[in-house]
C-alpha cells in the first residue's frame, strides 16, 4: 500500500499525561496587518510549538506549546512574543485534560 501511495503517512500518538510535569498551553496570537505568513514561518522553527492553527475572530493564530518546566516556558513565551508582526497574545496553561 505504501508503494501505491494508499498509505501516505504514519502518526504516533503518545499517551496523554505520560509526563505529569510537562507544561502544555494554548497561545492565542494577534498578528499585525498582513504579516501572518512571516509570523507563521518564524513560529514553525520553534521546537516548543507542537501545533499551529490559523483561525478567525479576535485571534489570528492558535499555538500549542509544550515545555519541561516553568523557567523554560517563560523563555518560550518571551521568544514568541518578540517575533516581528505579533501584535498581542494571550496564553492559557492546561491544568487538566479529560477524555470525552
């Protein structure tokens, strides 16, 4: 099936909360004018960013962030906020995750 391109990709899913010390957060980002593509290009280079989504409404981008501790998490936020074209942001740390 791989040879005929029926299977094009594989995904590995790691059990949630495998590392209870892992800090996970969602960051909502507002981008200046037409700078979204430049901001996305910069964000994609950051290894702390797990997923990156464009959206509509007040916020232009939603970013999923992971860090091993709060000190590094603070550095990650500072690094992201310093990207040219980011106008505003709001970050929410995930405290608990429940299966639906």
